[in-house]
């Protein structure tokens, strides 16, 4: 018996394109932190100034997403994607050309203005061309971009930086992105089904209507809590590993590499499980696993490398289950006319929440003179609290999805019996 094909060839192409776009955008954001060791002495800047370079992107991305929301459903999604992706590549080229702190800061802000909207356009496209029953798998494959940027992009970027200067890393992203952009122009089809519903829609009224929609507000609140967990633990992960767990700096590439490889495997697997067994169930599985692992990990003392590797891999299994299933579930909430605006605002909420969470984490933890990180268990409890509340909110969101699906089915059933 011939197995039924889940995706058409064009849908496979679109998954690959969205994943490659995500790869370049995520890599552009992630690569800056490890480049700090080169940038700070070369540009003669302080750690505080470098912090502004990193956060400048996140905050400008958050603001631009909100400003673009009202117009996100007024254009063909292909044209909108190309506009913001070209702007992102121009910004990355400006980063590669910067030769002092102020130019680099302005270039990062410019890049954030465009880069921060790209992810939301990608989610809107996924919602437009894939049915809800397969979106878990789609999200699983696109989430692989995070792992790929960690295990492929970062090592290559750092190798280029060490041999040809930090500018070369950004040029690498521009070259890869340019090839992706050409592919989009040639092969991607226009996406215009949403335009008729927004023909006479005022962009500012559209923005206000989307922000004030009670169902959408529940999702934005959930996104805030989902971002809190990851962004609180990430900034101090390497510092905690080397100073509290007893790992050396030479152990970190192996730790991140192994975790990244398993994350690439977990993404599609969790997506398939979410479509098969239910997105809420997989989210709750990931939440329980995450709560247990965060509780263990944040209270560790000096620990052998093999055990840290094992705990990291299992923790990221939980994180992947939460990310893939929640992303797929959330795409079912917005109406066709609101998808672009909804995804844009949701992305902005994630960016801004992540920045705030990182700042709060910096207040909670304290690094002693000998390097030891204090109050990390307290940070873990805050993350666990956010996981518990987000799980409760996901029940509410799942009920909204079920209710909306029922409303859509009733008119169809009426037509069948007429």
C-alpha cells in the first residue's frame, strides 16, 4: 500500500526556505555574543557598551514588529518577506563594514528593525499554506534552524573571525542570505489570500483591534512567559557551567555541539508527536520534563562533564517539546485577516519579554570575585514558576483552538444537509 505524502514538493521547498531564513537571522543574533572577546579589545569598548550592541538589536526588533503589525496584512507576504529580508541583509552588511562602536551600534539597531519582523512573516506564511494537523511537523523542521546555527553556523563564524577578522562572519551571513533571497525571488509563489479580507482595513485600527482582541491577549501573555524561561537561563549558562559545575572553557564547544545535534533530531520528532498525539499533551510533557530538569540543573555543584551533557540533552528535549507544540498551537488562533499583524505583535512581545527577562536574571544572580555564580537556584525557581503558569495558559489557548475549530465546522455541516 502506497504511503500518503504529508507535504507536496512545493511545501517541502517552503519549509526549507523558511528554515534557511531563520538560520541566517538567528545566526546573526547569536554570533555576536561569542564575538565579544574579539570585538571588545579591537574596538576599545567596555562590557557595558558591548551589552548595548547586543540589546540594541532585540529592542529595535521588538519596536519594529509592533509598528509593522498594522501593515502586515496589507501586502503580498512574498513581497513583505523580501522587503524585510533585503533590509536585514543590508543591516548585516553595515555591521560587517563598521569600524567603531557607534557605527556598529547603529548597524545593529538597523538590522533589528528588519530582522525582528522576518520570523513573524514566516509564521504567517506557515499558517497560510499548511493545515493545523501538520503544523507541528513544520514547526519541528523550522526549529532545526536554531540548532543548525549553534552547531554549524557558530563554529564556522568563529573560525572565520579568528582567521580573517570579525567582519568576515557578518559577510558570510550576507552571502548565504543573498543566495536564499535569489531563490525566494525565482521560486516562491505570491501569497495573497488574506488581501481581500483587508481591502478597506485601516492599518492603525487593525493594529488596535489586534492588540485589544481578548483571545489574542491570552496568547501574548503566554508568549511572555514562554520567553521568560529561556532568556533567564541562557545569558548565564556558560558562566554557571565553568564556575559552578567545574567545566573548562574547552568543554563548552563539546557541550553545545552535542546538545545542538540532539536538538536537530528532537525538533522534527516532537513536531510529529505533537501532530499525532495532540499539541497540548506534548507541551505538558515538555513542561513537566523542563520543570524537573531545571530544578536539578540549577542546584548542581561540581559535576562530571558526561552528566552535564546528559542533563542538557534531556532539558533541551523538554524545551523543544514546549517550543514546537506551543508554536503550532498558537498559529491556530488568529483569523485570516489578522495573521500577519498577530504574528508580528507576538514576535515583538517575545523579543521585548526576552530582553526584560535577561535584565531581571542579571539582578537575581550575583557573580562573586572568584567567579562563583550565586542565587542560581532562585533563578531556577522563577523559571519553574513561569513554566507552571504558561502550562495553565496553554490549557486556555487549546480550548480557544477547539472552540474555533467547532465554529468553522458548524457552517460546513449546515451546507452538507441543505
